């Protein structure tokens, strides 16, 4: 397996698992916080999608991201210049939209990632292309994306377990899920 296939496969699998973990969530579960200053599932989903959107826009050369170009900020009823996705304290007041809006943005960000990867040449993995973090290579940014999304997937699984003691990971998540995502 070549490196780009491995990266695409890894991102496909974490996206499938993340979507599977969100299946069947109620809006109450999406906005529930285990403590007043803890993140809720809605915030985590926004953070994952927003971070992926910004990173891929940067890797593509720094053009506008989907948040702005596709008007996702309007669907979230937020100003286009939201605080940085990593600014947890600045985002505590983020109004959490319905789950279908969150999942829509997550899927749109992933389609952008998949489109970028489908055109990426292996010899470009060592390029420095991330305008937000000079010196970070394409490969390092993509590795971060895999681990970032996987870490937050685990947080959502954990929150679901706190909310419902019968919650279990989606069936089949212990092994490779079938096929590629329908982007």
C-alpha cells in the first residue's frame, strides 16, 4: 500500500467511525455537558469540521474555506470571523445547531479533504504548504488530521457513555469498516 492510499484509508475509517458514533443522537445529547465548562458533542463536532476545513483550505494554498465560501457560518447563525477553532474559551457561547447541520458541515469538510487527497502527488507530502503553521509539511498536517479526528471521536464515544450506560461503540468499529465513504 502506498502512503497516500494509507492516508486516505485512515481518514475514511475515522470519518466512518465518527459518523457511526453520531448516529441516533438526540439534540439533547448533542448539547449536554458533563460539567458547566466541559465541551459538548455539538462543540466537538463543530471543532473537528472547522479545523479540517481550515487545514485543507490552507494546504490547497490558503484560499477561502467552506465556512465562508459555502456559507456554513450562516447555517450556524454565526459571524464569518468566528474565533479560532482551538480557542475553547472564546467558543463556550457557540450556539449549537441541529445535528443535521453539524453532520452536514463535517461531511462537507471531509469531501474537501477527499478531493484534495485525490489530486495530491506523493512527492508533495514533504512540501511546506500549511499557511497557518509555517514549517509544517503536508504529511505532518495530514497525520495531525488523522489523530485529531480520532481523538475527538473518542471524546464523543466517552460522552455518549456518560449519557447512556447501554451505549457501546458502533458495531464493527474494532475492525476495518467496509468500503470508501460516499463523498
